[in-house]
C-alpha cells in the first residue's frame, strides 16, 4: 500500500493543511507491531488528519508545530511516534538507571496531564517502557517513589516538575523529546518562567514538538525561541470550533441565567436530547453557587474549580462520567484536557474574557466526529466579549430565542421580526438546537473531511493517577 502522506520539508518550515489521504492507515507509519497491537485494541485503524500529517515528521526527528481543533486526536499524534522513537531504550531491568526520562510532555493542567498519561499508558502497554504523570494538588510521596523507580515517558505540569527537580528526584539530562502541549494555555497561565527553567535543564540537541489549538503571535514567538526550522501542520481553520458543534446564542439578563439553564435542559428533555452538559462560569465562587442553585432546582449538579482538591475533582468527574451528575459546572480549569466521549452539550453561563477560551470550552462537545450543542447565555453587558469571539472565529453566531413560556421571544439576528412564527412563544414549538427554518447555521456547508474519529481511549479512567501505570 502506498503511503501518500506529503513529503517532509523541514528546511523551509513548510505548512501542511490537507486532510487525511484515504489510503493511509496506522500500518503505513512503520510502527512497531507492539504499538500497532495497542492501537488496534482501541479500535482504530485510520488516523485523523493531525495524526496522518504529524506522525511522519515526528518519526523523522523534525521539530514541529501542530495546530488542530480539540477532539481531533492531537495527543496520539505525538504519543505514538514518541513511543516508537524511544522503544530502542525499552528494558525489562528493574534497575532505575536503565529507565531514565527520555521524553517529557509538559501540560498546563492536571486534567490534561492525566489524559495524556492515559494515552501513553494505553499505547505502550505491550512494551517495557514506563510512563508516569506528576502534577500538583496531591501528596508528592507516591510520585517520588515512582520517579525513583525509573520512567521513560514523563507527563507533568511545570510547577510540580520543578518541585521534583528541586528535590533531585527528576533528572532531565537524558531527555530526547520535549512536548509543549496546549502551549498557548501555558502562556496564559503564566508558566513562561517555569518553562524557561525546565528547558534550560534539557539537552540542546533534542526534538521539540509544540501543540496547540490556536497559534497566537506569542506562541509563534515561543516557537522561534525553542524550535529549530519546524514544520507547521494545521489541519483545521485557525481559531475555529469543530464543524460538528452546533452553536446557539441566547440573549439573557444575568439575573435570569440560572432559570435559563433550567429551561434549556427541560427543552432538551422534551426534545428527547440528553440533559448531560458542562456549564462554564468565570469565577470559582460563581461556579460553586450555580451548582448549588441548580441542585435546588432539581438538576443533579456538581462543581469543579481550582479550589477543589484533586481528590474532590476526581470524584466529581467520575460521578459525571457515570451519569450520577447531569450538569458539571466548571471554571476554565476544565476547558482543556477533559475528554468525555459523546459529550452532548456545553453551556456558557458567562462568556470568557479571553475569546480563545471560548473555542476551548465548546471544544468539549462535538469531539471525535460526534455532534454536539454549544449554547451561550449572553447578557447585554457581554456584547463586547461576543464581538471579540465572532471576530476571532470570523463568523457571526446565530442568536435564537430562549424558550420562555408565554414570554415574547427575541427574534433571530438572521431573520426579520415578521419571520418569527407566533407559536414560537410555546417553548417546545421549535427545536432550538436543531437547524430550523428561522435560523440557518453558517457552518452547514463546511467540508466534512475532518470528521474523523480520534484516537482517544474508549474508556478513559480518571482515577488518582499519582505515578506510573501498571501494565494490563
């Protein structure tokens, strides 16, 4: 079978943006049979566009900047070739000296670190390579024991990694591959000084991979500092949400947003749609208050934010995944890294102050080819934030009326007032999260070639991952 992945042009810093060739399979990459077996066990044979275009470059040792929409398989795009490249170092020896850190993946949040670690564990389980994850918010003892035992692939948040380096538990002198995952978020969170300290401890002769959903000027400047003539791979429109996400805006006064959420979920129930959703707020206090208020309204809700301990966050996420919680109210700590298959709905209770965070929030739905709804509740005072989001996405978002019982609905921005049927005062007369005669989605005609299934493990376990993974 002919491999039709474009040839590498690392010397020119080339940009590639084509979709996955139909003839490409994971077998075409020349991955070790042990890795191919692990991929097959996850039920995948066809790579997504970001995987098809990134994996050959990583295998060839090229520095790379990868941009793709969330939910398109970015994690496997670097995890699989990393395992292949360091497989020559795999050893069954119990000696820690035989298991130095060969690949380091830095992430901005604990949740993303856990997701990457689960991928690394899944795809290396038939090898003798060891993967581990370290992050803050939990006791260091178990992490210290794991690191002292030796690990080849380390996934870490910058602050906790520096703690282990300071304790002389983590040694980066033999790192061959460095990955900066969600690099734009790391910059937003102020990790640049920590990144500089860590990178200074890694050999200059290394391969560096930078992955992000968006490439801001700051990210490009970061890449110029740490990457050498990188290839840039972009498989989706910059600053765009996945085409599988149906976006709707409801204009709602701030004081009415809680009841608006209740009405939205009731409407979804009447339409036979799932009530499960992630609701994003801007503050930790507001997050906790909204969850309690929704509970009083009869909605099973839980909150996840930075003030929660890692144990509390893990329990809440597990309850959400099991269906015990219908509405997960979260701050942007959950906007990246959460990978919940077939998440049906995301609601923005408040618009984020950073327009790029809006893309990452709604990226929690419509993942891996599944369809999802992204609903934004917008107060008049948030109009400037909405304008910023539309400017970034280069499109107008559909404004539709909120089901309000006997209240007079707000006409759609894309229709005249006379176009709105009188019966629309009935909250269940129309389907607000389906294409309607009143409002047509601007993204209905977008090319569907990117709707490939990602390579995220089918049943991720969000247990207390404090160290290495036990082989299954």
